[in-house]
């Protein structure tokens, strides 16, 4: 099963797809790439709106898109990419932002240093009943924070997602491999925003990963994805 855990394919809800047509085009590309399931994870910024308002807007965007979906399109699961905010740690409603049918929440770090406060807040949230944290595109934060600070976050009871594009880009590929060998990476996502936003489909990253680690890594990623959707325990990719 090929699962894209991170995308902005819903129309006109964030800085992702600009129209229903663009959403359909993105889904056509993903179908062509062999994706079975795509998680629609629009940005959730708690300083902008309430969780209930966000969910209402997200569901409305999905309803608008629904009549245009084709049988070959990947199945869409609704979720959110939730930007860290201290106020969310004790928020009773945060579970509503988990990926549909699971306890997994896509948790985005601010684009600044990962402080000990952020780490302890994340630890507290990760320890909540019914919340499992998937840290979005972990490689990206290394532009803002040290490897040591990122490691402190990733050593918590959380899992990491990397973007396809970061594997294919020469400048970030080596860092992605280090994150994989340190056991921080469990799944992939495209983080696709727009047809012209320069992201990469999943198979581009899979091809490079197979070359480096052998084809078994693709099976491992797929198995992790299926376990996430079933809320079962998952495994580190480096334990292959
Ligand atoms: Fe994203």
C-alpha cells in the first residue's frame, strides 16, 4: 500500500491547491504514481481559528471536491498539519485534528530553534491518551535548529515523516539518510501544495531509497503506513 501522509490537495483552504481543477490535477498525478491513499493535511494555525471552525472549512472543501473525484484517484483521508502552539498542549479538542480513523496527529514545528520548552510540551502531548505524534518533514527544521536539538525532539515517543523532495534534492539527501540511520524516519509524504510548487511524487524518493537500502525499505514504509492507519505499533526503518 502506497500512502502519502502529508499533502495540501484540498481546494482553497490553505496555501495548497488553488481550485477544484488543481486538486483534481494533483490527484491525477498521484494516481499515475501509484498512490493508494493520500492524507489531506491542510495547515491548522490555532492563532487563526478554532478547531471546530477549521474542521468545518476542511470538510466543506472536501465536499466540494468529492463530485470531481475519479475511481482511479487515491482514497483521501482527512487530517491536518498542526503548527505547534503551547496553548494546544492542554486543549481537550486536539484529538479532532488526528488523521481520520487514527490517533496520529501531524505535528509541525515552528521555523525557529527547537527549544527545551517545545520539546517538553511535545513530550507532554505525546504522552496524552489517544494522541500519537507524527512530526512533519523533520529534515526541514535543520535550517533553523541544530541536529542535537532536533534529536532531543525525535527521541521522544514520536515518529518522523520526511518529504519526497528532500530525498531527491542533492542538498538535503545526505541529511535525510542520516535521519533514517538514526531511526527518526518512519514514513514519507509529498507535502504537495500546487502543481507548479516543485514538490516530488513518492516514487521519486522510493527509487533513491531502494538504491541505498535495497527494495525491502519500500515494503517497510508501506507496512508502517498500514499499521498507522490501523493504529498498530510501527517500526524504525533502520531496523530492516
Ligand atoms: Fe505541509
